[in-house]
C-alpha cells in the first residue's frame, strides 16, 4: 500500500511539472493510455468486483434446489426438591390414603440427531428466483459495460485535453518570442526616431498580456495533466497525435439503430424489466402450495456418564404439503407491489430509449458542428498567417503601424487557439457518439486488449455446491408455476432476439 501511494504521489508531482522529461515506459499513445486504464482504473475495477458479487446471487438462488442438512445436539439436567408430609388421595374418594415422603429426584438426558429437508415443488418460487437472479446478473453486466465506456470516454477526453493544452502552450510561447522581437524592433526604431514612445508602450503592453496568457496556459496544462493521471494512473508523457476512432457512423439513423441494439443502459433496462416480471410471477407463486420431503435420525441417552446415544434411536421420514390459506392480505399486497415495480421497469425502458435518442442526437450534432468549426478554423489560421506576414512587411516600409502588427499577431494566435480547441471538441464529440451507441469499450478501441470476461466468473461459481438432481428438481418446480406476463407489443422483437428471445413485457396496471 505504501509503495502504491508513493507511485500515485509521484504521478501527481510529475503531472504538475512542466519541464521534466517523461520516462520512456509511460503511456504516450491513446491506445496505451486506454489499455492501462482498462487494467488499473479503480472505478472500473470496483465495478467488476461488484459484478462478481452479483454473480453470487445466482448461486444463492440455486441453493433452493438442494437439500438442507442440520445437525443438533443437546444435554438436559433436571432436579426436583419435594417436601414430605403432604396427604395423597390414591383412590379419589376424598379421604387421604397416605402421606408423601420428602426427597430429591434428578434426571439427565443427552440427545443428538441429523435432519434433512429437500424441496420437491415450491410452486415456482425457487425456479422464478433463479430467473430473476439471472436477469439481474445480465443487467449488472450491462451496467459494467456502461461504467467501462464512461471510463474510456474519460481517458479520451483527458488525453485530448492534454494534447490541446500542449498545443496552446506552444502557441503562447511562440507568441512571446514574436512579441519580444517586436519590442526589440520598436525600441530600435524609436531610437532612430521612426516611431514614438506610444508605439513602444503598445509593444510592451502586448508582451505583458502575452506573458499572463502563457501563465494561464501553463496552469491549464497542469490541471489537464493531473486529470489524466487520475483516470489513467500515471502522468502523461510526450503525447502522440490523436488517432482516428474506429466505427464512427456517417448517418444518424445508423447510429440510432446501433444504439438501440447495443447501448448498455437500454439493455440493462430491458434486463431489469425481465427481472421485475419474474418477481411478479414469484409473488403470485406465494398463493400456491409447496411440497417438501424430510428425514431425521437421532439418538438419546439418560446417563451423562456413559454417553451411549444408541440407547434409544429414532428414524423418521415423510413429506409435508404446505398450503397458504390466509395471510392477512400479505400475498395480495406483494403481487400489487411487484406489478407496479414491473410497470416502473417498463417505463424505465422507454425512458432509457428517450435518453438514448437525446444522447445520440446531441453527440451527432456536436460532431457535425465541431467538424464545421474545424474546417473554418483551418481556413482562419491560413488567412491570419498570410495577413500577419503581409502586415509585418508593410510595417517595415511604413504602410502599417506598430498597432496594426500587434493586432494581426493577436488575431493569428486567437485563430490558432480556436483551431486547437476545435480539434479537441470534434474528437471528444466523436467519442461521446460512440459511447451513446455502446461501442466505446476498451476492446472496441484497441482490439489487442485482453478483454475482461464477466461470463467466466459466473461459469466458475454457478455450479458451486451442485448436486446431480438439480436439473430434475428445477424442472419439477417449473411445473404449474405462474407464467411471466406476456408481451404487449412487438416493436422490441429485434432487441428481444438480441437478449436470447426471452424478454417479455408487463402490461400497465391501473
């Protein structure tokens, strides 16, 4: 823990250091930053741990298919003190026949036993609980994918911010160099009487303002480096140019179609609805009887000294049919509650679809706008560069004033800063569009990444404690179990097939 804390502290210090040379082992490409964050980002690692914990709910639900075995043991000691001289009527004629003697009586007993119980049929309670747990696990996987995409989006934004701020810092430094040279020229021309003291003061003022802009650029770069170190896990090094993001759509309808099929929030909402519908059926199963087989074996002894439990042994076996007759309205309330929760889950699906529409529309519009801004920025920088050179040459022959030169330099630097920001904005907008579509996972961005397999953990733990007859008991339990509510529309059929075809819909209940 101490070494890790030192490593993070070192990363933070280097992130704030502007002139230090980066180590060659540090990530300097976007792919390397993505791979490092995919392996080490705390938010992503915590969500994976939560998902593994969620996998255990299936193990817990399947435990209802298996017997329960309970061992018990006990020891009892009793002592009775009685006083003598009490009249005792033996024949019941109202006349005392004898007098009880006084004394002390003691008794001892030991017992131990083992009991076994096996559910045979629970009216679907066990099997529906398994179905609900499986749906929740799959919803959890989609939530894990959403967290992963959020982390990848943060990596891309942090990387693009550093690239932008490094470029802006370079622009500010170049501007300082140009303005220093301009001030030297102004002083020289003032000494020979070509310009006035006012021209020199204008150059000095612009240089001072440029130095302030440089300080702000350095502070902004330090902030961006720190944000990068927080999400990636180490300070940025010499950053390479931003690569082309894979899978960018060219048409809004294509982006929307992919989003409906792959957006993790939408899929998670569908799985949550499936789990809610299973809970409705589970609540209705509480009206049904259940059958449970039991067996027990035990022995007892009346002497602490011998502890011979074989003195008296007993074996019992049987089956119990339990029928709920009256629960004081509890079962009805549970069904009503589950129905409303299923309605809320169904509404949640529509809410996620609307959110998806908003996200894709916004990201697509920002991408188009940023691309147009980038094209205009390139033209603005080109034109401002030509104009700045022309004004400098004209100033040398007396056709332009010092203020004209300074203003044109200011316009050029502003255009360059705007262009750097436009490049960053376009790239981040593209990443947001891919995230809304559900295609910003680590393996989507870098196919060489060893993808985290959430299914592998479930395969490993699913059959923990399994017995050979689990499948038989589950098949019996599904007999006559309450069905999950049928679908009330067909528009989600493509997505249902994406989810293995068993997503169903709950009709709204008033």
